[in-house]
């Protein structure tokens, strides 16, 4: 993925090292007409629907968009949490079941303009897109269902290219990160999608937001520290704004940020790329990764489109608006580019479309990435995409202790009287919160999770999402005198997909003690009632190194 492989190939794994321990500190104590209001039908995740207000506090971090809206005709966004197979026929592969991936559906409904529907997967990815043309997303393959052939955020810990492992165990060096989840190539293992930690529907803004913990898509000696925040927003007239905020809380820098996705080639067999003057030209590379499949943003008008017929402006199309100059902010290793290629040479009914923004990442820095989809006829797509091209954006964000809101944490008891922390205040609580944490990923902070250890039924608090997940020692394939031996000595293979643990709640964010504002009065988390027993450090900080404000 991310501009490295042909469509019918497997990922070439690379290497990353395990995060070092840190001490941390916690600080304590647009207007839309009513006709555009949305409807939401929520079903339980880790929590019940009544907890959506606490989720909202975590998800109000997306910077405001200055893009125009297109609400001239009456429409509504309907967000549903129940899969309705009879509503459409997506013609998925016969060996995959859409129920396994379905999280929510977003429907733009109108009698005055073209309607559309997108399916949001259990990792937060966009796995389905339907409109007058039918299903736009590929039919899937059973071993990677809705893991590759979906619109999702991807990145890689690419500075340590661990392709030096023997071929038969090379997947253990994988360090790609997928928003979608982990491949299901082992017998009797069900699809494992990146755990969604919070969701929020903003009816006034016609937006649906969530945050998930992105996964390295195979069992690996490397760890993902990627939180993927995504907001899907209906701007009207076939326009979907997609905004990502990405936070990397591992000590390893990520690179090659970019949404990865595409369309079903049999539905959209041709492709166009915009010119700097806003016109467009035929651009349909035969094979992803082949010469000519890549073009820099600055050499385009900021958008591309898959279409049924590039010579017919009235044919259906889906535009992808990625912008023109996304390297003005932050540090970059190269010019942002757009990659495209279809699978006519293979068995997958898939045309890949991907953006690559190769940043110089400073870990523990949040990053904004904003793009747009435009659904319509090719002439409609071209007109609207030209209006939106200047609003696509990338920039590192500066979230500080001073400009980031706090979230109160309360005691929560599970069966047997076990106490952990929660954002939800217990009924009848009059004592107030035990402490407060940051709602958003302050630069330099670590996330604080509640995790369930399934074999014991115990819940615990940690800054390490891999704490207690299934793992095994990695067998170093190199002898001690080999220069590669040290790199693979004393490594661990992580297998979160076996479901030894469940990721229940993202509480918020805590600051490393060495980076926190020294004027804050704090006490150790271990001094909070129950935390001496309920906190597990994993490979991160101990409870007495984590300070909370009363």
C-alpha cells in the first residue's frame, strides 16, 4: 500500500522498534437550516447510546472547514446503525459477509438531487459507496475483506525498512498501519477491525466522527501507535468532506500519510486527472506502480476522477479532491503525489487511487489531512472539484495544555466491585471527578485507555494498547555474528487480532512528566482510589510516573 505495490501483490514489510517507557503527568480539574437536520440510530459499541455526549468531548478536535456548502436543494443526512441488505445489492464476493464489517451507514437523501450512501466499517474506513451507478467499491477478496479495497487512512513506520528478514517470515517485519484493521489469513480467525474508541454524530453540521486505533495488518514485531480520527461530513450536492487528525504516540516517526482507496473497475473503467487550469485529461494507468501512474499534486488542478467514460461529460463519475500545494506547512521529504492504477492484469476488480504525503514526522505531533469526494456526472464533478481544490489541506497541529479542553474522570465499577476510571459520571454522583485528563492529543501526550483482559474478565487502565494482548517471543533468524542479529534479538510478535483483550474506552490524554507544565499541582495516579490495583503499565509508564490533577 501507499504507492509501493501492484494491486495483486502483498505488502512488503518494513521494520520499526518498540516504544521506550516514559513518565507522564495529567492536568486536572456553523448554522444549518432545520430542513438539513439529520437522524441517527445508534446501537451499542463498548458503551450504550447514552454515552455519545462523553464521546463528543473527545471528537471536537477537527479544525473548522472553510469549504463552501451546497445546500441549495432540500436534503438530509440520515445516519443508521442497522444493516439493510434489501436497500441495495453491492454484489460482494460470495465468501464475504457485509455484517462482519458494518458499523454505520450515512445516507444523503433528497428528492431534488442525486442521493448517495456510504458504509462505514468497524475500523472507521469507508467500505461502500453507492449512488445511481450502483456500488463503487470493489467486491473484496476473502483473506483481506474490506482491509485493502476500501477508502482508509494509511501510513508506515518506514525509516527502518526491515526487508532483510527471510522471505517466509518477512510479514513479521510489517510496519504499515491501516485504519481498517488486520488481514484474516489464519484459519478460523474472523476479520479484526481497528478498535473504534469513540463516535459522535453532529446533526447540525451533518457530520459523523470517530476515532480508532490503527493496526499493523499482520502479526508483527512492530507496534502501532497511530490513532486515526476521521470526520465524514455531507456538504450537499454529492460532496463528502473527509477530515483526518492523525496522532502517532510511538517513538518511531511515521511517513507516507495518505488516504488509500479506489473504485470497482467494472463500474468505473476510466480515469481522468485535472490540469492546473481546471480542465482535465484522460489518465488511466494500466498497472498500479508502473511508470506513469504517479503525478505530483502541483502538476494538477488538485483533483482526479474515476468515470464510466472519460469522453462523455454526462457519464457518472466520482471525484477525489486532494489539493494542489499540500507541502506548504510542516516538513516534507518530497512533493505530495497522487497514484493511480487498475487491475485489468489480475483478478481483482479494483482501480487503486492513493495520495502520498511524505512528511518528516516528529512523533507525538497531531496532523490534519482534509480531502473531498464528489459524486455526480463528470462535468458536475469537474465544476465542483475546481471549487474545492483550494480547501484540501495538510498541516501539523499545535495542541497545547493551554488550548486543549479537559475531560473529567470518575470511578466505574464492574462485576465483583472492580474499580477503574471512566468518562461517564455514575448515577447520583455528588463527590465530583477523581481527576481530569486532556480531551485531545496535546503535542507530546500519551493516550490513556481502559482495556478488558478477556481470560480473567478484569478491566484495567493503561497507556499501552498492547498491554495483555496475545504475544510470543520472536525467533531471531540470524546468528550472533550476523550484523542483523542485534536488530531482531529479544523481539516480541504481537497478535491483537486473537481478541485476548478488548479496547473499551479512550479516557483522554496525559502528559509526560518531563514535558508537562511544571506549574501544575499534581498527584500520582497510583494514589487515586483503586489505581494501585487497576493500572497495568505494559511497556509504557508505571502508575507512579503518571500524575493527575485533582
